[in-house]
């Protein structure tokens, strides 16, 4: 095996191992008691400001969610977007769609198709598209997260900050630098 193929193989193994050993890297209000009240119709798009405390490869986001009594199939979608002048930019870095099983609210999420590199200190937005008349993932008490709301994910209005419940998953102890990820991506081009 030549050096280039060996490097590509090692990079792929590192990425697979990182995703396979994903664990919560960050969380919002993971232990608070949620408010299980429903959202009554629109807007059904929320954007929460997220500034990671460390650089890492985000593989999954879980939110506290419950089913809708009026819409089938029940599903939620989360997006990670970049920031533009203090609001979601519309540039989607990652997206995941999750089915909501019937029953009480619980932690729900799905792995992104591809991990998303998040850089320490940069502003991102967790955009949450929930089902109307379903449980929202926030608590009565907890750390407040800057929140915006929208009917169309284009025009955002400042909303009340809420104590959202979310878990951000990544490879944990596997350190990943931005330059390293750029190098890995260049190997596949």
C-alpha cells in the first residue's frame, strides 16, 4: 500500500472510530425538569444560538421532544447553520431528521449524514423544526439560550430566550483541528 492510500485509510479509520465512539460533548439543561406543554401551531421554527467551548466534530444533536396528537408522521428536523449578523445565515452545515415515537417526551435525535466541524468561539445556530402541537424541548428553570423564531426559516424574529434541552454529540476525547479536517477533506477530492 502506498503512502497516499495508507494516509486515506488512516483518516477514514479515525473518522469512523470518532463517530462510533460519539458521546455528549456539550449540553443545554440536560438535567432540568422539562415543561411538557404543547406548542399551539406556528411558528414551528426556532433558532438557538450556540457557541461551542471547544472545537470538535459534531455528529448528532438530541433534543427533548414528544409526539403531536394531530399530525402524522411525527418528526423533528434539526439544522446547524452559520451566523450572519447575529441571526441564522441559511447556510446549512448539517441536517438530521428524526421520527418521534408515540409515548411520553424523551431525548430524540439522529446522526448527521456527515459530521460537522464546529470551531471554538464561533457562533452557530441550532435551528429546530418541530411538529405543531407537540412538546417543546425547554424547561421552566435553567440556563437561558438566545432564541429566534420564524414561520419560514428566512425571516427571523427575536423571541423570548428559553431554557432549551439539547445534547451535542461528538468524538469526545479525539481532538480535531480545523486544519486537520481541511486536510482530510482534501484527500478525498
